C-alpha cells in the first residue's frame, strides 16, 4: 500500500524515481507523483492513474533535472484518488515537500489548530496536514528540518513512513518510520530511499531498514544519522548486505509476474525445505523450532493468525498439525482476533503467517498475543519485515520476491514451512514411527517435481478457461485438506478476474449453495483419490443431476470422476496431507487465464494492495 522512493546523490534522480515507482507498483496504488530539486526550485508533477501517466505528465510539465528527489504511489485512504490528493505535498510556504505512506489518525484536530493559525489546505489528505505541522514547528521552535520532523511526529497518532526535504537545505532528506516499511540504500556518495529494496537493488545491495519510531537524516557526503523519534537517543545503523538480485524482481520473459511466480513454485518449494529437510539423516532442522522446542511441545494449543491467502495456508496447517502432531489448533483472521478480547495465556503458541510481513492486522494480533504472554512465531517471506522482527522466533519461507498482487508461491511455500514444523513436532512427540517420518520426508522431496508435472496442464486449463471466462459466478468445493484449497481457488478467481466465487466444504453444499446450481454454474471440485474420495464423488453426482458444469481436479489415472465431470485436470498422486501443494496449481492457472482473457490487470487488480499496512 503506497510506495515511496527517494534519491540524493550525483546521478539524475528522475529515472531512478520513475523506475523505482514502477517496481513498487505491485504494492497497489491509484495515483503517483514526483518532486525534484533542480538546483534552484522544486519541480513537482502528480496525477491520478498509473506511473506511466505520471511519466508522460512529468516529461511535458516539469524540468526533470536534479540529483535530489522523492516519488510516491498512493493508495487512497483520506480523500478520493485524484491529482490534488496525490503526493508529494507542499507546505504552505512551498519550501517543504513530503511523501507519506500510512495514516495520521488525529489529523483533523491538528488541521483545526493549523487553520486557526492561518494555514490553508488544498487537498483532503492527512499528509498535507503533517507537512504543515512540520513547517509550523520549524517556524515556532526555530529548529532545523530534522528536529522539526521529530517534534511534529511526537504530536501525531497513526502510522507512517515519510520522506521530506526542504528547498532551503537541499543537501538532505529526512525520513521516519512507524508501522510502514522504509529502507535506505547506502551507495558510494549517494542514498536511496524506498518502501522495499527493489527500487535500488541495481545500484547497491547495502541497506538499512529503519525500525519503528526511528528517523534518519540522509545528507550528501555524510554518514546516515539515525535517532529515536520519542527520546532522541542515537541509534546505530545496521547496514545489511542484501541477497536480492535484479532477475528476481523482473518478469524474466513471462507476460505477468503472477504467471512467473506460479511457474517458480517447484524452485520456491525446494528453496523452502533446502537445508531443513534432511531425509537421508531422518531429520528436520529448523533453528527457530529447535531453539524453542519445549514451547511448542508444552503448548496447550497453537493459535494461527493471518489474513487472506495466508489465512488459507493457516487453515491447511490446522489440518496438518492436528492430524499429524495431534496439537490443538485454532485459526483466526488477525483482524477479528485483535479486537475480540481473546483468551490467551502463556501456554499458548501463536503462529503469525504473512508473505509481506507488514500486514497491519497481523502485526497488531502479534502485539496483543505478546502482551498476554504467548510465545509468538512468525512465518514470513520478506526478510527483515516488521513481523519477522516483532516475533519471538520464526521461519522464512524463502519464496523470493512475490510481486503479483495475488499470492501464489507464498501460499505453497507457507504450507511447506508449516508442514515441516508439524512433521518435526509429530516426530518429537512420538506420534510418528521412524518409518512413517521417513516416508513423509521422502515424499516431500518429490513435491517440486510433482508441481512441475501439475504445471504441464497449463494448455488444457487455458482451454477450460476459454469456456468459462464469461461466467458470473463460480463455486469451489473441497473436503478435508482440500477445503482450504477451495477457499483459496475462489479468492484467486475473484481478486484477479472480478468473477464472484465462493469456496465451500463439499458436504456443506446441500445446506445452501446447492440452490445456486444450474447449467450456468461452473463448479470446481477437488476430488483427489486420498481423502473422502467417495463422498466427493457423491457430491459431484448431486451437482451433475442439477446440470451444474463440473471441472474436477483429480489424481492421475482417475476414471470414476472422469466419467462424470465436464472437464478433468490431473495432478500426481501424493500423501493426503501434501495434496494442497498440488491441487492449488490448476486453480491458480485457471484464475490466471480467465483474468487474462477478460482483459483484467492480473498483476495489479483494482482496489488491491500487496501489503496491507492499514487496518
Ligand atoms: C491474496 C492476497 C491477500 C494476502 C493478504 C495477507 O492473493 O495476496 O489476501 O494474502 O493480504 O497478506 P500477507 O500474507 O502479506 O500478510
């Protein structure tokens, strides 16, 4: 949600800002803008729409000169998406210019105060209030920009990642963070600022990630100065060497990031268990679990919190943990958990799942559980993200950057990590014999090749997509381990193709959704051999007798469902608890192709943001 970029150094800032904003497009946005200092003036261009619209506007409207600048993609919160509400925003004097990611919750009371003091406002945004508050502090306290930002931020309530510079002191950019991510790329005599490292990775792989309530002054030719916003204490920059490379954040010949990421799953799953799953030694090694084994083994229960696709991975994990490790599990939407006064004790283990590691509701759920004494474990993809830092221990998924807004490889790698944890706990608890454990480990090792095989159905799925691309509704059914997969399939379809879709446990169909079935209704049924197969076959028969169209995902070689369904997509056979890793693949491809055929923006679906940093 919202992306920020900034540059100060010796290169032309504009191309770095525009390219950087393009790299951040995946975060979701509805308008964009840049401000550049050309040596004398600030030149600002902003517009509703895409970064390419901004580029066209900037090229005709402003001078693109300058080695200092900031840029922004805005996902509207306060004020509709339009040119005026877009960032950057000037202060009233025109000297300060700011970009902001987050929400200033008490902006109305600050605005009232500033109005009394003669300030005027052009936009409806909380950000314009903030930049004028900084200006007011600068004037009344007679302090430099850095100090003014600090004093102002101590008066605001909310979340922010900001970058601001002053026309009168154009050798520095002041940045600050609370609740929204902010990275500083440290080059040789130059600095980059961004919501994540993707805008600057081709220039430097040295980066400092600001902690919450930290601010920094990046000044030309100087070291970065970090300080705590609350008490002015000096903080020391921890410069990390990033492993990210440019290839990982480019499309690599695929038409969309989503398709690339679907095809990356064999590699991503392998990377997730590489070094952790040691089948030949009969071992699973995971530092975060090994060091906290007693906490898991003595837990009364595991609570899983997450949102969206990550919540679906949590549901799969519930089946795995209870089935294999016999540990009670509750799975909660983070947004509900945080506000419902849940009963949590120090005997609970909370697992927070998040691709981005920045989801505001999941972060808040973690903080609540920690306050109540629970041990909190994170499953994140983005290294160094807020959730990864906030949790007591954790395991990264190692999926690599996921740029398509619709989660694909994040889902399967989250399931892989959670399966490893469940298997390890099952073994430690004595729920598994050595041979059963070994059977699981060796089967898990075959999954990347089996996902590869599942991907071979792509052409067939494209043909099926063509038949159903104009549907208005779709039903997804699965049972047991594949019920969460049905939910995930439905979510994928609705978010990128805007077709209404529902996921249901197959047996629940007759308690309501069966009323929807007629010859117009495509029903996607996951009917793999293991796990309630005969029951699902009966459900298929019920759909067929009401003339619903059946697209079945079946185990290789299946004959019974093939004789009933309109279309059949095969996946290789595996253990029941590992089937979600395979059955998900055709559902991802189906929604992808339908969305492409409907002309939708697959990688940046309307209204959606990749990391949801506001509640
Ligand atoms: C769906 C999707 C979202 C995210 C959700 C949580 O494809 O991407 O539903 O899964 O916003 O995000 P993370 O996992 O980053 O916490």
